[in-house]
């Protein structure tokens, strides 16, 4: 065990969770997931707790964009317990962890050696409300945005229950379902849909049909009754249906419902007023203290709507129609994508990959402090843009 790890174990911890007890890595994970749920990340990404013991206590946190050797050394000096890295240092499966490696496994090894946990947020923070893209939107003066592309959030939270009942039994059965917790949509209770139809059935010798006789094909006027059910209480609602339904074998269907898409990657929003491309680029360069900003399009071209994709825009902006007054605000743009932007008659601003992502760290640390009182969290001073302007 290293001397640093030993000294950290002996150190008095003052970091506390919202319950008053000493905060842990797990508390941090819960806090971050409330800000930027890992379920919002792209399928190809690697986010969440990458290194560390969830039960380990934490007092000091360092936030950065890239977990470089310089950031690790800064973390060791400051006796950091957890590093919040925007970019995942573990992205693809690794077969070795060597201190003498020239790849990212060396920095991961160093963190483990000194007892530091690593948490990565990346595209989860991009999609989250007030995340990387919203911060750049605010710097553009945009305060009302829509996702450029919605994220299909995982998990089934609601089901639709469909059953078929005799017309004279609809209300008692519906009331039984509602009493069990079905039929709630927002602030509304007892929500259902009912449509008339005809059901058929043929009862075998072992059946005891409550309508008609066994051994005969029966036709019955029925009502299709539909309602929504939270997945957590589905067994209780189905039991209520089976108890209230008059049929020996009531028919019912269950359909999983996906949540309404509300969050996603990228942002689209109207500028407060039209600006020239060069004026908007200059405004962002000054506010972000950017070393070098590139534009695609005529400098004097008027722009009134921004499509914001921090980091690398890739093909994302081109999946929707582009207007002549649209400007793509991103970190970096590939050569052939720049040509596509010119052909489509719109504009773009490339702030630099790291530069476009860095502004989120300051407000993010403040939000974490509010959720974990007593935790010391800082933005790394060693985390730097890898490119230099000459």
C-alpha cells in the first residue's frame, strides 16, 4: 500500500452526505446520476464509476475534461479521493494495467495505486438538462432549446392493460382497477378508453362459462377497456382484474410503454436576435477565452438559430434539414463535413473540442456541492487544451 493511501486512511474526514453521515463514492454516484443519468449516454459510451470502491469515504473531488498524467499528479498533491473526468479514460476493453504504458491505462493504474476513484460522465452530461450543450447555448444567449436528437431512455415504467368485458360489467371492473392504482396520468385519475366490439369463444367440456354454454361457439357484445398501470404495481392490478371479471378465463393484454422522449443529444434554439457569423464567433471566443476559433461560411452572413453539439458534431447536425440562417456551434469539424455545410448554405463555428466542453465544469461542481454538503470539489488547473495557437 502506498504512503499516500495510508495517509488518506488516517486523515480526518469532514465530507458528509445529505443524511449527515460521511459521504461515500456511492453517494457521489447517486448525486451525479440525478444530474446526468447514465441512461442518457450513447450506446457506444462508457460512463459512470469506472474505478473505485462504492463504500469508500470521500472528502475531496477534482473535476476535469481529460484525465492526463498532469491531472493525476495534481490529484495526488491535493490528496483527491475521486476524479470526475468528462472523457472516460477507460473507453475500450483493456488487457493490461502498466505503470510504464504510454496509453491511458498508466493513468488509471496511478489512480488505483493512490486510492482514487474515477467517474466519467461524457455523453450523459451532453444529453442532461443544464449539461454541456445547455451551457454553450446560454453563452450564445439562448435560454429555450430543444434536443437535436432525443435519447431513447432505458427502462419500462408503465404498462397498458387491455381487457374485454361484457358491457354491463365495465364500470365495476374499471373501478376495481382504479382502486388497485391503475388509470393515473399526471394529475388525472381514473383514466381509461372504452370501445365496443364483439368477442367469440368456444368452451370445452371442462369449462364453466358465465355467459353462454360450453360446446357452442358464442358471440358476445363486449367493451374493450384500456388503462395505464405503473409497472411496480402490475401484479396487484392484474389480481384485481381477475377477481372482478365475471369470466372463467378473462382475456387481457399487456403492452410496455416507453417514457415520453424529453432529453437528448445536442441542442437547437433561436438566438435572441440575428447576428453575423463573425459577431457570434467573436462573442463566444471572448466569453470562453478560446485560443483559436474557426468558422465555416461568409463572416457577414446573418444567423438566427444555433445547432449546438459540443466536442465533435460528426453527422448529427445533418440528420435534420438545415436553414440558410442556421449556425452549427461545435468543438471540431471534419474537412468533408465543412464542405457539406458550405454546400447546404449554412454556417458553423468550431471552438475547439476541449474548449467547447470545459465551460460545464464550473456550474457542475456547484451543483454537486449543493447535493453533497461538506465535500470539497474543485476544477483541475492542470487540465488543458492539447492544441496551441502559434
